[in-house]
C-alpha cells in the first residue's frame, strides 16, 4: 500500500507584486476555474503521484474581525500558498516538482519575499512547507495510478458487458467468468494494466503504530487530570461561549459571484478558507488539542471513505499560520457548494463546531457541540465570508466522484476473486 501525504508551501508576497502574480497564475488556466493540466508553468498531469494541487493567494478580508475582542488589527502579510495532495512522501513529490517544473516555479515564486532566483529551489520550498495541524485522506492507500487504471477497466467492461436481462443467478456467474477471462487476456496483451499495490513502507507503518501507542499512552496519563480539571475546563469554555462575539454578516454579492464563477466545472470542487483564531491562551490550547484529536482519528479511524458520516471529501487539511494567529483550511469535495455545506450541517454539525468554533466570529455554540453550525444561515454566511477564490486548481481524475472510485475498486476486486457465488456475481454485474 502506498500512503498519501500533503504539502503546504506558504510564502509572503513581495510588496507591489500581487497584481503581476495574479496575472501570471491566470495563464495556467484554460478558463476561469479550469486549469490547463499541460500549462507551461507547472504541467500538473506529468506528475503521476499528484491527486490535487492548487495555487491560492491568501488575503484576509475578515482580518479586522479580531477588533471585536478589543485587539488591534494586526499587520500580517498576504501569502501565496502552493498546496498538494500526493502519493508517497510529500518531500519526494516536492523534489520532483522542483526538478521538472523548476522554470515555472521560479517564475511564480519570484513574486515572493526572500526568493533567490539563483538559489536552491527545493530547499527554499521545503523551508516554507508548513506543518499540517490536521489532515484527512478519504481512502488511505488509493493511488492516482490505481484510480486511473480502475477507471479504464470499468470503461472497457461497461462497453463490453452483455446488457440483456440475466435470466438466472447462474447465468450471472457465467458472465462474470467471461469478463474475468476477457480481462486476463487483455492484460496479457498489454491493452489493460492493473498494477498490484506496492509494498507498504515499513517506516510509515512504524510511524503509524508509534503514533497510535503514543496517543494511547498520553490519553491514559491525561485521564486523571481531565477528571479533576474537566469541570473547570467546561465552565471556562461555557463562560467564553456566552461572551464571544458573533460576526456573521451577509457576504457581499461581488464576493459570492467571484467564488461561484470558479465552482461546478467538474463533479468535484475546491474550498479554501482563511481566518483568525480567537485570542487567549485557553482558545489557543483548545484549538491545538482539537486539531491533534482530528489528526489522530483521521490517521487511525477515518481512513476508509468516511469523515464522521460525511462521504464526499477527497482530501482536507488545517494549517496554523502566523504563530497560530490564523488558520488555513482547504478541501476537495464532490458535488456543489450548498450540498457540501448541507451535508455537514445535517450529518456532522457538532464536528464543524469542534473544528471551527475557535475561529473569530463563529455562530454562538452551547457546550461546544450544540447550536453553532446548526444555525444554518449564520453558518453559511460565516463560511462564505472566510472562503477565498482559488486561483489555480488541479484534479488528476476529472469527472470521477468518490462513489465512482469505490465502484471501480469493487469491480476490480470482483475480478481478482478466484470464486464467486451466483448472488455475488449478480451483484457484481450491477456495478458495470
């Protein structure tokens, strides 16, 4: 199994260079919201381990919201973020990008502070690759290569399968066997390729189990402390909840239009949000703990298609910026924006509260889990105000949803079985 990883390169944009940077990034798109995968700067499709990638300029239109706490508006830079989700090591992926797209990346990052046009590009990128506070991968081990090969398999079988009604379950098994023999012949003739999964890196397994055991030990050691201090913590949280200002005005129409122009060009969409964390030691400690819990559960529990009850997210991440004063969130999800938000409200509103209620202006919560995102209109206003236009967004397998990926994997798994019952064969045929 090849695990997935992510990189998040952030660099402050040099003074006066942002307009030229926006113009340059626009040349990477075929049209607004649609990247040219063969663009001259970073030809994404040449990098076979890359699932998703984006370039996004991190401005912060809500930065003055912090003033509701009596905190002066900070002077913080605008950043260029280069974000990617890849198979294998993110360091290896960045190294390949730096090697094969060196000229284009140099042109892009030349608009950023402290960029040496003659320096070591890879070292510069890695020095600005921020730690990820929490991340989610829909299906750990599912590679770009696997997705594309299984898509090709499904298309071939779908075009060949006999569409006449199956008269008996036994006939379904015969058709399955015919398809199995056909695929074997196609693979032998090298017209179809189904690469076996790679061996799971031992270092990744050791790190995963080490993290699990470390988390278990820390939880057990912290349990007595939580039992003693838990009531005090809950009271402090409740006091803050009842006094935290709520900042959820209706977004400007121009902002909504700018975002909507970039959406729904594929069955999958991108989401980028940026904003300030609530001030104070308690809130900073809470958000750090929350992200640690999200990271632990996403690494050890939510690895097979679900994030809580939500099944539409390919990849997501939370990243601290500016010494935890601000947070960057990115995701790649199936369906439209409204459906994405409704999915979370209906299935995991409590999860939204846990993950985002430490953001300045979040709708009022009760006991952390209640209300908040359940106050639908306020939540939708809040998240749209913090959403940023993504200047360049790449997906390695356009037109495919997570449901498609799961179906295609089941088709392949069915062909790799040596035996199948009549009922199983009938269910397998329905996948085609």
